[in-house]
C-alpha cells in the first residue's frame, strides 16, 4: 500500500484526504473553513482519524497558515510518525489554461506556469502554488502531481468556449472559456450514472457544484458540453465574494465613478461582491439563511443566488435538449436543505417534484425527488480527493 495525500485548496477552505492506494482506503481526512473570513461561533477545523473527529476553532488569515497547522496536526494526532511515509501528494489546481489538459508531475517549470496562470484564477492559483511550495518544503521526497480543474472542460465545442471578441485574442493570448471544478463535476457525473444504472456515455446531466465557488456544467455523453465559469472563476453564478456574470460596461463605469484602478476593480469583483456584496453581512450562505426572514439584504442575496442557478439550469436544459438528472454537490449543494428546495421548486413547471423528506439530509448520496418526477435530482457528496489520488497513483507508476 502507498500513502497518497490529496490536497484541495478552495477559495476559503482547505480539504485533505490521506489515503492508502490502490485500496482507496481513507486513513485521515479533514477540512478547514473560513480561511481569510471572520470566524463565526462554530468550529471551523475538523479532522477525522481512526473514527474520532477532532474539532476546533482557529483563525487563519491565509492558506499558508492553514497548511502549516494541518501538517502539525498530522504529527500531534499520530496520523503519521514521519512525513516520508507520504509517497505522493496531489494538488487540485484550478486554472491550467491551454497548457494543461491532463494531470502532470510537478517540476519547476510546471510550478512557474501555475503561477503565471494566476490571472485566470486569482483566488485559487496563488493559493495552489503556495500549497505546493509548503508541502514540498516539509515532505521533499514525495512525488507531487497537479490535477487541473480545467482539464475536464477541454471537450467543450468551440462555439461554447470562444467569446465573440476578435479571434486573434484567442490565438495570441488564449482568451476563451476554461471553466473550473472539473474534477468535481467529473466525479459526481460518474456517481450519478451508477445511481441511474446507465452508462455515463448515454446520459444528459446538469451538475451543480455549489460552494464558496460555484459552477454549473452541462454534461453530454460523459463529456463537458458547457459550463458557467469562463476565462476565470469570476464568471457565471453569484458566489461567496465573486460577482459572477456582469456587463463589462459596468466595470468601466464604476471605475470612473469611484476612481479605481484595474486591479482595485478586479479585487472588488473577486473579493467584495457576490453574497457578501449584496448582503452587506457575510459571504457564508449559512449566515444569510440564519437571518433570511429578518434581514432584507440577506434575503435578497439568497434569492439572487437561487435565481442565477435556475437560469443556468434552464439554459443547459435546452442546450442538452432534455436532462436525465440534476446533481447537487459541494458545501452548499450537499448541506443546504433550503437552497436545494428553492431551486427545485422553481423547476416545478418542468415536472420536477421535490421529495421533502429525502431532501432533509446533509452530505449523503441519495435521490431527492419523487419517483414520478420528470427529472431525477441527486444529492451527491463530491470526492475530488479520490479523483486526485487516482491520478497521482497513475503518474507514480
């Protein structure tokens, strides 16, 4: 057996799974939430090892602090005696541009390209690169692999990934839609096919990765046909602190009115918009739902989020010319009973019938629609870490 560590750094979270491969047995797993976000009263650190869940509450201003804390816990909890026990480390990398259409072994050149692609994913690639450096410093003998979120979306047809700007911007600068969350969309699509007892290659699916970062993907015949995120993960749905789709003329207008630089405006769209910007309260969906009935801005932010998800579902329903199943996954998708309910109730005109009892669950793999629903909706916890570990194992061979 070989110990492989899968690392998944989100925009405000850090998840890991240490696995014995090829048995795919989880040795330990954990998650740190609210990185760079004000703490609530809830624990934001959870590490599960040998059946025990260790919870605590710590403030982390950035991903480097969270990584150092995680590795210290490996020793303190006895997860490993020596870091050299870990033979492989797989890193989820959000943006691979057109350089990477599959997972690769990390060397200096790969790391430089990941850093150069920061403009494509400013909330993620810098954190991903930092993670690579932090882990390689402490576990220098491990094989490190980059697994790219954008790789799954390389199957999109040109009419879906190109923007209607001068074509030379694509050929000269790689300006196009790349998408993100590909590892997650791929995993839950495979699981949905198993639950439907049908080959993935025969299905039309709409998968919704709804978390601090959020995206919707249309999957046809097992391949990404279209996805909501664009050139960077800023586009598409309303997210925790990201605006999602906006009219580009708005950007110049606000910059002029506020006297902002390009970088300041980009920072606002990435870090101060989305749920946080509309609610003026919090970037965390849980906080907004807690005051949904009493806070007008929180209610508006939640309703706008739901509206955008439904808009993309409707678009992809027609693009796919029908849908076999909808899939909810990631932090909000897996755990927010009210958000799933709101979304599915807006699809009732298509004959979608929510099963309220089945929907009243968190983080379990199940159907959440009635048997006579025109479209089956699934709740499927994502397992990007397993997909990452499989790629690491294959490249280590």
